[in-house]
């Protein structure tokens, strides 16, 4: 039996912040107390102690694999560097969001999910990963072959979450064709002539594949017990479709009405933490802070900046006084854990895993000074 006491801490619990101590035994929290701590306790110096973050949607790993346009890095080195950054950001459980979008003509849009899934598995088996990793497939329903590629990954990669995406110009994230063209021209450097071809292909693919592929992916997820997420819902019709499909998470709804409809139907609304930190969406869609003020924001995701979860958790109560620090922290820990069906983590409570973060706010912003997963320090 290995027992360690962490004392002189501001513990962020489900509803309150208390000054006290945390007892960890064999990887689990066994006691939370106040008053004088037992002798020999680890002094946390009055810092905050938060539950480890649970990240449901980050495609940041792809940036490590492709650090420059047309440059592919060593996959194992990319995965371990990504994992180290994830852990240092306070994320103890991460759903690696891998794009299943088979289209080699669209440079920068296909994330090579099979390679990343295989490498993540190899790194896990080698015991070199710090955070706990699960696979999240972001499936483009308009892509020919997406169901077959997703099915192969479900068989080999232990998929726990599937997102239903549709990036057709003129809907969802890109409500106009001009938005689509502007975004991908900046991202990929494609010419207008190249984009003409891409737009035409996307419109044709949507008409041919979107409906049947979505139905097959939904059936696959239901058959395998995989959690479903919708992506970039914008209209009441999108929300109704998500409800019918049994979606549990609405990722990045692009309008107030879609977010309110999803939340009202019991679908947890997920928005990007960078949206909070920056004060708005980088694509011009609805602001996460606006949804928080309406009481329809449930989960925050780091999306493309792992460190944004910490910043957003401490910044949101300042921006929206009705939201307390425990409520903001729940958006990056307890709420995503519950949405993913992980009942053993996400909160500081006896009987749960000892996944926690020591956070200092003495400087200009919150900083993760140390991170533990199942009682072992990982950063």
C-alpha cells in the first residue's frame, strides 16, 4: 500500500473551493479533509488542486506529425512530443481526434488516422505515454470510403467516440461558400482554380454520400457502444437529426439556436476553450462566452491549443460572474468525463482516480506546476 497526503491546498471540489488536504492511496483518492494535515504531508504551498482535465476533441497531434506544409515528421516522435504537451497542460485523459477523410487531392485535410492510431497504440504498449489516450474519429460523412476506413479503425484502435462531420461549402461551419474558400485558402495555400475543383467535388460528394454514410456510421457506433457527437450544427433541422441519431455531444454548434436546442434536448454542448480565451470564434461563428451567459455551455475542448483549457477554466468566471470556478472546472473535467461514460474520474472525490493538477496563479495566469495520473506524477 502506497499512501501520500497532499496538504496546504485549495481543493476545487464539485461545488466549492476548500482549504485542505488530499489523501491518495494506490492510485485513488481515499480522503479529502480540512484542518491540520497528517505529519509528513507534501506541502502544496497554498496552490489550487484541480481534477485532471478530460479532453474530448483535440486534433493537435496532427500538427506534430505535419509540422510544416508537405513535411511529415517521425510518427513515434510526434506522438510522444504531443503526449508530453498534453500532460504538461493538465490533461490526464485525452481523446485523440483523428480525421477520417479519405481525399488525397485536398492537401492538409486528410490527417492519416491509421498511422496515428497505430503509433499511439505502439507508444501506449511501450509504456511511454503520460496521459491516458482514447481514439476519437472525426468522420467526414461526404467522403467516399469513410465508413470502411472508420470500420477498420473501430476494429483495431479501440475507438470510444465518433464525430459526424460535414464540411460542405454553404452549411454548418461554412455557412457561405466564401467562408469555405477563405478558410482553406489561408490554411492550404490552394489557388482559386484548385478551390473551384474542391468546391465542386464537395457539393457533388454531399449529394451522393452524406445521407447514406451518416446512417451507416450511426449504426456502427450504436452497434459498438461508441459515443456519438455531431459537429458544427447550425439549424433546428441539424439538431433534430442529432436527436434522432442518439448523439450525446454537440461539438462546436455555430449558432445560438443550435446550441440552445441541443442543450435543451439533453445533448451536451462542447465549445473550444480558445474561443473563450480569444473572446470569440476564429471563423466568425457564435462565441462560447455568449453560450455560457445563456447557460447552455457544458464542455470546453482545447481543440488546437492544449494549454487553453487551464486558461479558460480560470478566465470564464471572470467573464461570466454567474459561473463559479468549480462550475468552470467541471467543464474541463467532470462534464466531459460523464459525456464519454467515464465514471471513475473528473472530480476530486473519495473512490475516484487520483488524477489531479497543482496550479499556481501567482503570475500573470494559471500555470500547471505538477500533474498526477492515478497517483503518479506525469509532469
